[in-house]
C-alpha cells in the first residue's frame, strides 16, 4: 500500500501530524487501531445521580448565551429539551459551535450532571440524534492538531480508496476453518462497529492474523537456525576449558554448569547456536557468558559482547580481564566515549584478528567495525536492544553463534512462545554466599520509620537507591516525583549526605557521569526512576527504597531490588505504598524471580515482565499476550503447520511472508 499523500483529504500538514504517531503509509493508517470504544447509549434524567457522566440527546430550547472572561476563555449556556425533561447545558471554550446551535436543532450532549442545579457541564456536543440501538464510537491515540474526527475520516477514506489493495496474511484454508471475514471487512468493522458482537468477531480475526504472522516468523527463524554450519562448527579441547573453570575464584552452581554443557553442545553442533540464557538477578549469567567467549577463543574465533550502557560494558570488560589474567588473550573495550584515534586502532586490530574478544555498547555495530572471523555474539539485557540492533551485530560475522542474556525471568509458557526461535537455558540457583535481600512493605504513614532505617545504613557508610515512578508531576496525578523526593531527602538528612538524582530524560553522558559517581561512592543517596534497573554492581549499595511501589509490576520491583545485595553486607528493600499491599506482600515472602514473573504474568500480562515497553517483536498493535494467549497458541500451531507442509510451498502468501522476514534481516 502507498503513501499517505494518496489518501484524499491528507495534505502536507496532516501528513506531518500523522508521522508523529509513526503513521507513514496507508497500511500504518488503516491499522492505527482505536485504543478504546465509547458506547453512546441514551439515558434518562430520571435514572441518573448527581455527578454521573451522562450521554443524552434532545433539541436546543433556547438561544445559546456566550460569556467571555479573562485569558481568552469563554462559556456557552443553553437549555436542552430531552424526552425526560428540560436541562441546562454549559460548555467551555467552544464558541465556534454557536452558529450551529440554533433553537430546535437536535444535538447529543456528553458531560457531567449537577443534579441540584439541573445543569450538565458538557465535555462534548455533537449534532444529531442517538439511534435506539446506541452508537459505538472508536477513540484513537492522537497528536496535537489532530482530532478523533480527523483520524476517523482519514482512515475511512483510505479504506474506501485503497481497500482492494489490503493483503490478507491468513491462508484461505484457515480463514475458511475459522469462518473469518477478509481483512478489509474486519478493518471496516473495527473502525465503524455496527454492534458489539460484530466488533468482537473482527477483533478476534485481526488479533489472530497479527499473532499468526508473528509466530510464522518465529517458526521460520527457528528452522533457519537448524540449517547446518559445518564450516563454522567450533572445535576445542575440553581439558583446557576445565582448567579455566577450575581456576575461577568460586565454584560454579549446578545450573551454571548445566547451561555451560548446553552451550558447549550448541557450539560443537552442526547448527548455529541461538540461545537465551535467562537467570535471576545475581544468579551468575555473566561468568557463563565469559566461559562461552573463552570456548570461542579456543576454537580460533573472535567474540563480541554488547551491553546497553557504557558503565555496564566497562564493568564487564574489567571483570573479564581479571578472569583472563595469565592467558595470551587480547580483550578490547569499544564505547562511544573513547577517542577517535583509539577507535581507529581497535577497528584495525579487529579486522586483522589481533583482538580476540571485544566488549562494548551499540558502538560495536557501527558501519566502520569489521571483524576478521566473528564466531560468537552475546547481547546482555537483550530486551533493551531493538531487533534491528541485535541483527546488525549478528550480521557482522558470517554465521556467528548467538547468546542472549536476560535478567528478567520469563514464565516458561511465555518463553516457549515469544522466544520460540531460541533454545532457553535458565539459571535459578544463586551462587553460595549471596544473602537474601530482606524486603518490607511500608505505608506512607510509616515514613519516619523508613527514614530511620535509611539513617542506620548511611551511618555504616553504605549507599542507598531511592526510586520514584515519575520525573515530574502532571495535573492529574499525585505520584511522588524524583524532584519531590530529592527535596524531601534533603529536608530529612540536611547537608550530612550527598544526594543526587538520575532519570530517563537526562542525556546519556549525564546519566553515565552520575552513575559513575555513585559507583565511586561520591553520592550517598541516588534518587532515580527505573533507569538504574540495568545491572551495574555497586557492592556498597545496601538499601533500595521504592515509593509508590503499587505503580510497578512485581517483576520490575524484583529487578530493582536486585540492584542491592551485590556485596557481603545484609541488604534491605523497602516498598512504600498506600494501596495494593496484598499484592506487594509477595515480595516479602519470596525472592525467586521465576515465581514472581509467573505471578506477574497472571496479574498484569506480558507488558511489565520487562519493566519497559519492548523494542521490536513483542509489541503488538492489537493483540495482547495475556488476554489472547489461547489465540497465540492456536496461531503458533497453525503457522508451524503452514510453514512445514510442502503442499503450501507454491502459495503466494507463504512466499510473501518469507520475503518479508528476509527483508527485515
């Protein structure tokens, strides 16, 4: 489907406004789905209570009076004759409507009723009458300058002019099996619902198609990964590997050893490794990644580890060098902040094979970076990178083995589906000596006790993280902000301790600087949004205090809690919340991230398992993993059958789906 300019009514200005919503093509436009529906059904003044939001229609019974007051504000008042009596209507800043609101005109009024004054304060006034069946009205996400009516008009015009070009992504035999309408019909119903029943049918059909396309891609990639790579099969001496493991200053857990065994089999096999290594916070994934890099070195190949921040990349680099002491292995660090001359030197040494292992940020995937024989790619906190970023690093080698690391334990059923193209290794047991973090749920009324507990840690010269869910207040929320917390902490602790803040809207280098100061113990209390979730080790940080904890999913709270407990001292986590304390109490009784993620999945669905909205594959336009899990499982089975059954190999649709996947790569 073509560009937006091909839709009648969309000019250059409208196009710019639509671009702000990531709508660039006609397909983007017609799949810009409503985020909710308003059900407009007529009500009677006799059946509603004071303060109720009501929808009522009637005829205008008096000439509207327009009042102007300071700041270019205005208010319009008129009487409305309804089937259940006369009521006053008052609406602010809609002076432009006055010319249409003639006595006797039929209008629909949506607003809030003040029963004592018999007046509706209207949020909206529309021309016409409500039908006896009522109306279902789609409500869209908008950008400033666009109205819901604009969006609806553009979408319907696009469907009218280009509906024949809409391609179905469901094979005919499956559409027949489930009695699905074609996509154009389903889209028409979704944007102009005639009834709740028809809307539900159209939604199920569009959700199934989205999940079918996604699972087809997952199944296709899994099959591609099984293709042989004999040329790149890793061969190395197991005794040398065992010697390296024996020299480590700690004993590996059974789960770590099991993961290493699975990875070893992958590396030595005839297929490319595509493995997700997921482990709870502090379970020791990183050393498994380092051992995998060592195996790759023994096989004569280079390896690259990409981390989401410079601090984490630097931390990995320093730790890896420590473990490799005494080995003739060249390790390099490549981040955005190193000098141009240093970068040039690293580029040359990577290309000629002098560097065996490299750790860095997304600087590793810049165009200038060339590897001599990249045999392993590791992405840390893989969900922090978009699909394209991960693919760019993978494509730097001819057929490198892939290892993804994630500190976000995913429920098994979910992992099997979403990460269906990967093999999954899980580390559940923690290394010996790691103390459990004691967790408390406290109410705002107990804040004095919380401050006393903080004071006790600070007196021991320990450091504290304090978390707020928002950066700054908006009109409609009373949530604690980082700035309010900073002021409160300064009031509580005066000038005795260094307090600073960090949040996602700050520039990258400013965040890195503050985080480095916290690592260096130059900051005693770090107030933050969830940007500190990614795994920097600060052994001296022994307390995590999270305000408005009810605003976070359990998995996010568990991730945040995992930022402390990195040293030998007993660590504590305090969850401050006035509500939802029963749900939060789970955090007091378990520190098993896998159990917590299962609970979170039941309570909130997939969205919060990662703490942030996903980059790439797991963001769906209309489907929801939790609510539509049964549809997802059906789509997984159907797409696999369609992919593997050779009788469908001649299908134009099958070829198009495969071409789309290859184009993305």
